[in-house]
């Protein structure tokens, strides 16, 4: 690579990392991506800059620079010719709705798939991919390799609709920018990790409350959200375009899609949760993904209050029963006993609702170590034991768990007053921390044959 090509490539990557600046507070330890126009314009410009950098790199040649510590067979960024066109700014962000007609009720789609044959384990990695400005590319690769060495096989992070489609479709044609998602799935696959995408967050043109961060789409835009979910499956699912274009990269095709993050929480479905609206969005997205990949599992987004939200979903759509591939829950609790208690009550409620055989995906739980009083705070010396205890137990319950994902692998650890900066269990600088070692030990216990913990079986 020429010097100019190298400079442009890394400048482009650094612009993409600017999205980390917009990732301020994650609220209860989860991502809180701001929903203002400035952020979207910055992201559009960042993606355009990345396209320039990749194009120059492609023209200049890769070369053998020792500064690029990347396996020869890995291509984590798309070739220039594969990049979709992208507007240099976001003039269409305030465009009128693509349809003013209220949509019909979503179809229930095909019957739910059988229970997965294997329980899978991993962590959230949102703190990596939405905080690029705080990590170097070698740090990111090192962190993901370390995560894989714990025995993890899956990694949960956002597939941001607002980033992929900042402008509305024209004449019914969607124009997606895949740079961010390509980077996510390619970097994970290079480390032997499979992406569990959270399909979420509306672009301004589709938002029902454009001034509200994490606004759900307008009902008339549900079909556009579903089209995005289907496009993800076409690109990253088995035999998808992303994998076909990278024969040197061992494929880790996406097989599970989580629809939204905590739709029962006003932080992530603003201005207020609405089970009736969410169930329509879920069913429409599920049908769209299944049309592309009938073997995909499309699960309800991680719920913090499943005991009230699931009944409301079923009240709105009784025909939902039998058409849910899984329910993700976030059983936050101050200690392992509380986490297990929340899991048990969720399964008990699901049994009463006729969903006793639906798999549960525990897609977030964990603790921060600073500052005292923060959400899910725990003194640092207690966290390794809590992690090992919870991981080991969740691998041996009778609760019908399909996956367990800890929140989260790494966070910046810079601001002692920001609890979200201290949820990460691995040090930003690398090197196995006591927390990461406890996670690995707990995961090992979870995967070993052993006595079943009777937790959810009716008395």
C-alpha cells in the first residue's frame, strides 16, 4: 500500500470510529445511541469516508506492511466495487413517509422451529463496535480472539437500521450501506465468533417520534424495517452475499435474529413501550427473514419485564402462540440468586401463557464495578465469583435456555462516574482479567455434563 493509500485508509477508519462519540450512555448497561440528525449525518459521512479509504487501498495494493497485523485470508472490509452508493450527506432524513396507508395486520408466518440442539454461550460486544474511537484495530482483533479462547461462540451486537438506511427508499427500492455491518460480522468471523444481531432503531425518515432516541418505526414503515431484516438474512445468512464474496474467510453465517432491544423499556422504545405495536413489528420482521432463510430463528427482543409484556403481546395477537422461535430476556439482578429468580418467574409466566416450550435466550445480565450506586453496581472483588456462579448454573437448569450472553466483554474504563464504562469484564489493554478468567471457568462448567439444577420445573 502506498503511503497516501495507507493514510486515507486509516483516516477513513478513524472517521467511522467517530460513531463512538455518539455512544454516550447505555442506560442500565445497554447501548443508548443518540437519535439526532447530527449523529446520522456524521454516520453517513463516516461511511462515505470509509468507502474512499477502501477504494484507495484497493487501487494501491495491500502489500506486506508489518503495520497491518491481519491474517492473509481475512477480508473484514468489503472490496470497493461491492460498496453500495451512499449520499455524501443525509438530505433525505426528513423526507415524507413512503406510505400513508395503515398496513394490514402482520402475518403470523410459519410455525416455530424445534428447540435448538445446543445451548450457546458468549458476551455482548456492542462496547467494541460502537466505541471504535476508544480502541485500535489491533486491540479489537486481540479482544475478540481472547473472547473466543474463553469458549464463547456467539457475540451480540446491534444491526442498526438507522446506520444502514439513512435515506428512505426511492420508488420502493432500498439502498443499504453495509460498511458497519460488514465490519462487525467480518471481524467476528475472523475470530471464529458468530454474530447475534439485534435488529433495531429507526432512521429519522421512518421514526414514529423523530425527536425521541430509539423511536420505533411508524406503523406504515414496519414493512421497511422488515425489508431491512430480510436484507440482513440475504447478506449474512447461510450462503449469503457477504460470504460468497469472501471465500478466504471461514463463514459464520447468522442464524438467529433478535428483533429490537428491550422493547418493554422506554429507554429503547420511546416515548413509551407498546406491546401491540411491537408484536406487529416482530411478526412482520419474522415473516420477512423466514422467507429468505426458513431455518433462521427470529426471537423476541430482550425483555426486562416479560411477566407483563408477553401477556400484552398475546392479548394483542392471540395467534402469536406457536409462531415464536424464542424469547430473549434480560434478568438483571443484584446477585446470581436474583438472576436465577428472574429467570424462573419468566419461565413460569411463559408456561401459563402456553409458551412453556418456547426457548429462552438470556441475552444480557451482568454487573458494573463503578460508581457505587450505579445500576447493577457490584464491588469489583465480588464480580468474578458472581460471574462464574451464574454462568455455571445457567448451563445446567431445567428452564429451556438456548443461549446465555453476558453483558459485556470490554468497556473503555475511563470515566469512574459512568457506570457503563465499567460493565466490561476484560481489560481494555488486554491480558486475562480475574473477571474474564471467571467467565471462562463458568462457561467451562456450563458445558460439562453434570446434575441438572431444578429451577423452573413446576412443583
